[in-house]
C-alpha cells in the first residue's frame, strides 16, 4: 500500500464529522470577544496577534476543538505545529479536555521536527544527491519564487544515492565526528578551523533552507572558502550513511515540496487547516514549509507576538510574522490584548519599553486586575551588593514584611541576561542557606567549564588528586586517547604513585611519545610550576588561577571554539576567577565549593528559580527580580556589535519578555560597578531604564547613589534623569571605593560621559576627534588614533589597537593615560 493509500484509509476510519458536529460547544464559554473572534474565524488566513499573558493557548486549542466539533474538519485534516514537546503535550491535553475524550486521534499535532520526520519517512526516496561535487554559487539573492519553487511539475530528481525510509537521525556528537572526518580528509587544520564552527555554519544554512547549490555567493567565504564544498560532501556522506541531522528534517521536506508538485498538492488537500504556535520564532525553513503547505487553501492560523521574538541568534526571523498580511492578502488579524497575568503597572512598564522598537504590528495590553505595586527600580554599589539585597528581599517576601504579601520560594524568580550573572546569586544563597534551582541549565559550579577549571586547581593544590587529573589530562585535547591514559594508569599502579607521577614516568621512559608525549610533558611541568607558585607571596591566587587557565591552554581552547556557547563559557571562567576574591587562597575556595555543593540536595522543597531571560519565555511568577540592567550587559554589547539596530531591538524584546513574566511584583536592579576582565569599571544604567514610564515606577535607590529621590519617586522626570545622575554621581571618593581600589591594586577609572543619542542612531557619523579618550563596554578605555567615516581606530589600554564603529563608543572625561 502506498503512502497516499495509507492516508486515504486513515481518512475513511476517522471520526464522523457529523457526529462531532452534534455535540454542544462548552469550549466557547469564558472566551473574551477577541478570543472568540479568533476561534470562530475558520476560513482563510488568520493571524492571532497574542500579547503576553493574553490566553493564546486557550484560544488556539479552542479553535482546534471548534474545527472538530463544528464538523468543519476531521482530526487527520488538521495540522497543528509548535516548537517544544511540552507545548505539544499541553495542546493535546487541553484539546482532549475540551472534547471530553483523548486527543490521540490527531496524528498531525506535534513539533515541526516530529511532523517532518513522519512525512520524510514516507518520501525519503525522493531525497538524493547529484553526482557532481562542483556546485555553482548563486550570484543573486534568492527571490520569493526561487524559494517557493516552480509553480508546477518537478525540477527532476537528480541521479545518485538516495535516502531510505529507515534513515537514522544523528545527534550532535555523531554530526561532529562525521564533520571532523571530512575536515581531516580535506587537510584542514582543525585547531584553526574547528569542526564545531563548520557545524554551526551548516546549521545556519539549513535554517535558511539553503541546500549546497543554493548557498549565495555572499557566503562563499565561509570556513576559509571551503564551507560550501564541505557542506556538499557532508550531505552526500549523510545520504550514503542513510542518515540525517535535525536540520535535514525540515530542509528535505521543503526540497521535496519544491521539486515534486504532486506530493505538495496532495498534502495541501490533506491538511485542510493549519495552525501554528509561536509563529514569531519560525526560521526561514519553517516559514517556507508552512507557506508551501498553505499555498492552496490558505486556511492557516498563526499565533504569535512580534514583541516576544527573542531567538534571532538561533535563526528565528521576526520578519515572518511582520509580513504575514503581505504573504496572505486579505488575512484576518485578531489582536488578543486582554492580559490575565500582570498588574496595570507592570503592563504599562513593559509597553513603555517595547514602544522603542520600530516596525511593530502594535497592540495595547490591558487588564481588569487591580492596580497593584509599581515596578520597583533600585541601583546598587556593585554586583555583590545587588545579590545580597535580593537575597534579603526574598527572605522578607517569605515573611510578608516590607509591605508585600507573603510569597513562597516557588513563587519567586531571578531572571538574568547572561548565565555568568548567576554565580553571585548562587554563592549568596548557598552562604545564607536559601534554597534555589537553576532552570534551563546546570548550577554555576556544575557547568562543564567550571568543573574543568576547578579540576586544574585541585591538581595544583593536591597533585595526588587522581580524579581531577583524569579530567584534565586530555582537556583540552592533547592527543592522549584512551590507550595513552591506560598506559599512565598502569605506570602509576605498578610504581605505587599518583597519576601525575605516573604521567611523569611515562614521559621520562618514553612509554608515551610523539605529540601526545610532548603535550603530556608540558602538562606535568606546568603542574609542578603552578604548585611552586602557590607559595609566592607576590602573586595573588586570582592571578595564579588566570595563569593556570592560560598556560594549560584551557582559555585558548574556548577562545578558538566558534560555537555560540563559547563566549558564555569564557564569561563563566572570568566569573570563576572573580569568585576567588572572597577567599585567602585556592585551597580555601575549593573547600568552600565542596562543602556547599555537598550540602545541596533535591528534596522537593520550595526553591527560588534562577534562569536566563531566554529560558523564562512562557513562564510566569508572582514575584520577579530582573538584575543587571546596565548598558553592555543588558542590552548585550555583543548583540549590538554583531547585529546593530536589529540586535538592539531583539534585546528590547527580551526586556519586554522579562517584565511580563511578573504577575504582581517586578523589581529591576543595576549596579554602579562591575568587575570586567579583572578590572573594576563603572557601569551605566541600561538605556531601557530610560524608557520606563515615570508614573509606573517606584525608585528605591538611596540618596547619594544614582540620584535617589528623583525620577518616579520625586520631583524630576524619570526619562534620562536616572542615567544622567548615575553618570554624575560623585561616589569615587567614598571610603568603600578606596577600599576596593586598594584591594584590587587598580587606579580609579574615569566615568564615561553618556552619549545615548549616538548609540541609538545607528546611521550616525562619528563626531569624535583624533586623540580623544573614549570608552567601549567590551574593550575598555582607549585613545582615538584615526577616523574613517564612522569607523574609529582606537588604541585600547588593555585590548590593543582595534577598529570599531563610532556608535558603540562613548566619550570620556579628558584624563590622560
């Protein structure tokens, strides 16, 4: 029986539409007018523009129930896709509850990948690879028609090996192993051009629905001009192995639909109604797949919020939702604006921030809830004080003091922009015994890079720590595989010595030779040298930690890693070194971490949630803390450097998401000082703070720091005043600042003069002059050596001479080097 015959048979066995139509419709009760409009508008394209907390999941599932209960569609005629298995399970559960029976009879409700793997197994033989490897580059960008394929007929199936229906799906490790083989065969230095970088490039192309022959000329230089060639080889090798990676699941189905009109037309008839959740998070491949399927009947309902599109870094295109009405002329747009989650003050604060973005579809959230508390805003001296204060607030909130109703720990969350911010909170909470959980990743001291670094510290402090040595002996890679490590262990056992001594003997006796032996010798010598440095009174243990990580090659390992996770891991390593400040030596720090981690247990009790803003999307908490709202940290300087205005707008959407996670109490905080690259630097309040509406914010900052008593709390308007007063605050002569300077042996740094208009105006031409002293959030202080249009050549004190765009630089008081 063919795939299509199976589908026809399934159709015949489906639940009678007439029988379902006869049932009552209780699922429509309780819907507000906008929700009901979205549910009952069944024909044609519909965009359900659903703001945060507006009940979009209820409306979406009610629409599915209405399609079934009204007899409009059978269960197998509805295609409903979402992004996560959790969301798909929730959708099935809700639909089943509305229908009064399990929703398991809906075979096409699931994630993009789950649906596509089912389709691809039906049509795998249509995927094959051309025999030639000399693939042309596109000299022109793809047009809409190029992307969607020819209006009818197939382009012709190329000759060559083809995929089989029992294909396997490679995980990340298998994918990397295959790419490393191809890189090695191409005589490419994997250290200079890591296979992980190639994997990231290929994943990006697949997200954009680009097969090797479609990669545009603009991308021809990728991976040292070998990226397209290796991509083609990789795709051919996958077919030969009868395998795919996750990106292929969508890419292959888009290719099949573009090249086999008969297949596409059948599925267009089959999936009579299409529903898409979180449409703002779709990438190009998902967008094309949906447009192709909806190209006939146009019965597609997309649910999303352009203000919550925060995944551009992994391929999501906010433009997909912004051009919905252009893609589907005559589309019916329904705005869900009644919020059921947050208080009016919280909604107004979020709306004030997101209004700074251009090209929005636009909506105004409102609520029937009572006024509640204003958004609380507070500045702190430094990040450690911020963590202490939030810890005290959480303990006070538990008791219901400070004017707040009592909240359980499960009702409170701390949402950070970068994962390295978690360290200060974890250390503080472990010290005071406040239970917490990290959502979306391991706790700070459980992260891979932190465990690796601490294993190095353990070996230096105690060379007999064999477990730690086992972890670091080939981390980073030193050419010491399982066989070499077994040789070290045998040598150590036979001589009754530690693995470090066993490794030394292996080098001396040449039991391990070649490159691996040389690398092992350097490691053993390093352990000896670092151990002697422990007693050096002129060397702080923070400096020793940096030396260990640098000389071992571990820092360089992550600097050379081109994966999206690498910058975050480097930031975590810097945060680890910063954590050493609170201890007298390395041994004391290691003991502290061992004790606090040993005392942690997952006993099921209530815990405060700590997570990144990205991980918080879709969640909600009565009480939310948003720390670290400082320019360069949030909005992220890296995001703005890499993506300009587009990056800034995504950061602003992230701020909107963060604020709207709060139901009753939202607290935003920032610090006057942060330690960056081992040096204390002044921090400017985030530009997003300037965008908070005055009437909905309560400033808690004490007088004398950040202009407490002003803004929403007093006489002057909040907009820009808070940031300006932060820049003018004379806090650098205080006893606390002097103590910090003495401790870090650093001279005071000058306070940047804020030039917000230049930063926000992405087309601004440089107004700086040669010789002027400037500040960059990433590279620190420097002097301008040359100017070319809006590009500046700057000699930075710590980072050397670099060229940067003027909009990412602020002027400073004229203080000589």
